[in-house]
C-alpha cells in the first residue's frame, strides 16, 4: 500500500517539479554548507545550573520560548548523549521551537546532524525543513525535501503543500502556487482555508482579481468555504483599483453568505468612497456598520475626517473629531494632521494652531507632516520668522525635517523676495544630510531670476544638473522666463534648441514664454513664425499664447493682424479673456482708433469682462488731455 501511495504521489508531482527546482544542488549540499554547520558550533553559553538538572523531556515540555542558539545547541547535544536516544518526535519538538524563533539555518543544521546520528527524518521533520527552506527563499531545496518525502514513502500532507505554496507566494510565484493546488486536488489532498487565503492574497498583490475570484469559486466547489480573511485582500485590491462599486457588491455578497464582517472590511470601502468623493455614501455605510454592531475605530474616523477635509468641509471634519472623542475613540496624529491641513488650506491658521496645541496634552506627538503643514501656513501669511522658529522647534523635539519641510520654507523665503535667506537655509539643509530635489532648485532659481540675479540663477541650474537633480518642465519654464524677462532671449532660444535635441516633451507654457520673450525683444516676426509652427510640433496654443502673440503684433503696430488673430482664436474654440480684450483696446486707443476701441469694449462687456486698471488709467489720461469724450468713460463703465 505504501508503494502505491509513493507511485501515485510521484506521478502527480512529476510535471510540476522541473518547473520549480531552479536552485542548483541537492538537499544534502544545502545542509552541509549551512552557516550553522554543526562542527562550527561553539557554545559560549549553555543553560543555567537549575536547567541542567532537568531532563531534555522536561525542558521541551517547558516550552523554551525564544530559545537562543547556544541553548538550542546545548539541549540538542544533551539529547544526543541520552540513552536510550530520544525519538524523532522529541527532536521534532526542539526543531519546531527553534523554527518559531526564525533561526532557520540552525534548524536545518541540527536536522542534518540528527540524520547523521542514525535517526531518520519523518514527515513532520521534513515539513519543518521545507518551511525553513521556504522562509530562506531556497525553493529548490524545499522541493528537494518534498522529493525526499516521496522517496521515503510518505504521503505529502496539507501542511506540506501549504508550506510550499506559501514559499512560492513569498517570492511572487503565484502561478506556480495555483498549479500546485491543482496537483493537490489530483492527489486527493483537499486544500484548506490557509492555502486558499495565501494564494488569493498573492493573486491580489499582482492585481489578478479575476483569477482570485475564479479560484475562490473553484475552491467552494471543492468544499472549501472562504472566510472573512479570504475576501480582505480582494476588497483591498478592488478599492485600490478604483472599483469601489464592485467592492460594495462583494460586501453584500459576503453578508448573504453569512461571512462575519469586521471594521477592517468596512474601513476599506469607506476609505475608498471618501477618496472617490462619495462622502454621503461613506456616511451611510458608516451608520450601517454601527447599526449592525460593528464598532468604528480610529481608522474609520480618519478616513471620514480626511475625506471631508479634502472636500473643504473642515467643519464636518471637526464635528467628526468631537464625535469620536465623545465615543471614547482616541484620535491619533493622522486625525489631527488631516484637520490641521484642512484649516491651513482654508486660511484658518489660528484654528490649526489650536489643534496643534491640543495634541500635546493628549500625548500625541506631532510628526514631520504636522510641522510642515504649520510651516506652510506661516509662510503663506509671510510670518517667516515664526516659520523658521517652528523648524527649530521640530528639530529640538527630535522630529527631523524632510525635503518637503525645507522646500516649503525655502519657497516661502523666495516668494517674499528673501532669496538669500532661502539660499542660507538650502546650504544648512545640505549640511544636515538632506538632499535637494528638483522642487528645491526650481524655487531658488525662480527667486534669483525674479530678484534680477540671473547669473546666480544660471549657476544654480548648472549645480542642479551636476548634482543629479533632473530639471523638469517647470524648472525649464522658470529659467527661460527669467532669461527672457532679463533680455537674454538668445540664450533662452539656445536652451530651447537643446531641449528639442534631447527630445524633451515641451508644453504650450514653454512656447508661450519664448514667444513673449521674442515679442518683448522686438523679434515679432520670428515670434510669429514660431507661433505658426506650433501645430506642426503637436502643440495647441491656449488663450495665453494667443494673447501674448496679439500683444506682440500690437506693439509692432500691426493692429489689423492682431484683430484677425482674435477672430482666429475664436474660430479655433479658444475664448478670449479680459487680458486679451484689454490688450487690444489699449492698442487701438493708442492709435486713436476710437471706433474699433468702442466695438471691442462692447464685445468685452457682452463676454462678462470689464476694463482693467491699465485700460482705465489710459482712458483717464486721454480724458484729461482732451483725447476722449466723457461719454466714452460712461460707456466703459
């Protein structure tokens, strides 16, 4: 009968073994080359004197929780000295206890020494060895141990298969794991729930949802009923893929199958609904879980508070915070960060600071996100000294600023035209080991360009490239704008040419900057050529591009062409804005073309726009000089 079992098992596994034995060598060579090879063991510390008086059986029965290597070796040696020799069952108990401490190489070395002493492996030993090999990612040797099970005439158990399947899943070989399940069924070994859950989780991690669901259905046909842990990864993957409706359908399906639903399952879907912006649906599900006796936890509330705050409904988020505190659910740093961020974005910095001050008495330590958000709020209100003090405070509290923190403060200095202060912080940041990124350099380059220090901006750009912080389209836009504004259009065109050669994907913003710079440098004809070539470059002009080109034509005195371009932009489906109209109106007024000015003003008013400050000033000047009638002002109003 044993021979028949062996033949049937070997036949069933024959097709899968060549696929899986990828590691060169055999079980024997693996054990002989273990880093814990028995002859190299040195027992620096054994058991205490009281432990030594106990027999090995008493020691094993005591559980030996968190047994150390030296103690395990000492106990193993005492077992080998015992007469009669302990049985393989006793040794297996030791191996199992050591394996629980994750000393897998030690277990494998001890197993080999046991075999050398004439004590043969049994199925339990080999299962322990398979587990150790799988944990060490040595799948080839794990399957060699499976081969030894068959060679010795044992029938692989569900534990054997589940251990191998877990090992395959650990290294991402989920397809092979599914194939092994099919082999199990062929050998009349029914997969258990642990195996099903392991493979479903692996498939979901690889975004293979349909296969995961098909496997669940197949296992149900074989009598293996899924539980709440089976569906957890499926719900997670559905929600992460943006398929919240399918996750909700599955939740209802689970309810119909009487599968117990816990807060974690509801939390996944509530979080996904909040991220989708379906806040009312999230609240309905929240109330439903409470009605069904499933208690919400801090994760539930964090999802809801984060969702409402992201939607700008900070008052609802604050109410949820009060609600969770009333229910005895302790908020954490994530809860406060969501609300603080919302208040800062709404311009309610004082309320954000109140929340920050409330964290400390509650024993909640602010983290990098908390401090960075508050620093952003202070910078927005141009309270830069306080922002810098907040930076020093977070350092004193043992909370290390990251690149995001520094970028916020550096950008704050640059926007306040304190670019030298920003540069000092940049150097200080580097000394602390924080590596500047593209955002850091872009902020500083823009700051120096706007302060007229173009040479420093260009040097910083070169430093950025040499340090490996790759300029993005925003960086190039900042530099090109700075060059054009400072009259260095030729250099800007050289950079544009280099960008073309390196096949950098250029957007309409870059071309608008160049066209504007060329027009300001009285290169209107060249700007027009570039404007006309945009469709061939696969770039569509926007309202800013058209307005810049119209402005250039107006400066050149080509008013008919400028007005024709206005009509063309309308034909192309680009609606003029107030800047477009005001540019044309001022140009016609300069040329004393009152009739066209009136026509454009009427058209502008019909579109819902009004004269800007520059146009009004020009009209007032012309009225005072007698160049316009007072009725013109009434019409403009």
